[in-house]
């Protein structure tokens, strides 16, 4: 059976940061829906053009195209043993679609770490976030700056501030999260899969608690 872990939590709480660390430790592929959309934007694909208008407004990209994109990504060989999903599902319809598609991939959602923090922390984290142009490596101007200003430690590409990380769009994204994604907390709690974590601690502390919880 393949293993699938879904990371749930508001924008900027640290899902991508933890997913990357977990992926290195477990060997499971890290699948970030936001990164996939940004890759499509960069490559100017049709999907990228469609997604852009929604992303710029801080709204969710429609379920059908998002689900199709994730299904295609999970079909690739590096996901044969499973994946860490970061940013998907984000709506009840996406969660139902995921459940169905994982049957085809010989697996199911095994655990759902749910990371939380106060809104002030989310705003502070997103407003200082720097993202690597080439592969989406994540930095923070204060909490986790690259060794050389403006340059990704891993691949040497430029780091940039996401257009949708400006304060007013972040506020909108948090609202969208509360309205459309919060129902998934109960959905996974009722399924006995939710693992609640305090995301306001330092990166290493969140990692430690997350790993201990997953080991149980
Ligand atoms: P964050 O780092 O705040 O969690 P992401 O990088 O995951 O943000 O997402 C950025 C944007 O990409 C979202 O605001 C939304 O427009 C789009 N997006 C990402 N994942 C999804 C999804 N599962 N469903 C719909 N839209 C999504
Ligand atoms: P998400 O994927 O949930 O939107 P990210 O992992 O991209 O969140 O993190 C958002 C920002 O906060 C990034 O700049 C990242 O470096 C920083 N960050 C992540 N986790 C922590 C933490 N525990 N403490 C301080 N800063 C953090």
C-alpha cells in the first residue's frame, strides 16, 4: 500500500516548510498544488493562464482543473510509494475526489497533520516569505534567510516575494481558507486521521512534534 499524508492548515503556517523536511526524511514525494500552479504560470501553459486570475485575487482555482492537475501529478512514477500533499485538498469536493483517486493508486489518506497559528503569525510569515524561482524552496527574511541575500541556498536561483503574499491578498486568502477549507478539519477528524499541531513554535520544534505524532 502506498502512503499519503495530507498537510492541512492556513496560508503561511509552515506546510511547505514541513512537507519538504518530511519528504527528505521519508523519501515520499512532496506535492504542492501551489508550486504546480506557479510552475504552470512560469511556463505560460493554458492552466497557468487560467489559474493566474484566481491566484492574484487570493481565490481558489476551480475544483475540476485542480483535481485533474493533482491526479496527473500523482500518476507519475515518483509517487508510486505515496506522497506528502501540501495545499491539496482545500475543499470538500477535492477531498472526496482524492479519496476516489487514491483507490486507483492503491492507497488512502493515512494521516492529516493539521498545523495552526494565530492570524498575526500567518501575516508575519507570509509578508516575509521569499520563494525560489527555480524550485520553490522557501525562505523567510527574518526566520530563515538564505545565506546569500536574494539567492537560493540549494540551486542558486533568484528568490522573490510572491505577488499574492502582500497583506491585503493574504487577508483574503485567510478568509477563503476559513470558508472553504475549514470544513475539512471536521471531515478528517471524524475519519480519525487528524493530528493537531501548534505551528507557532520554531521550525525544528514543529518538525519534532510532527515526526513523533506520525510515528505513533
Ligand atoms: P499557501 O502557501 O498560502 O498555502 P499555496 O502556494 O498553497 O499558498 O497556494 C497559492 C494559490 O494557489 C492559492 O491562493 C490558490 O489560488 C491556488 N491553489 C493552491 N492550491 C489549491 C487548491 N488545492 N485548490 C484551489 N486553488 C489552489
Ligand atoms: P505554507 O506552505 O503553509 O504557506 P510556508 O512553509 O511557505 O507556509 O511558510 C511560510 C513562511 O513562514 C516562510 O517564509 C517560511 O520560511 C516561514 N516559516 C515556516 N515555518 C516557520 C516557523 N515554524 N517559524 C518561523 N517561520 C516559519
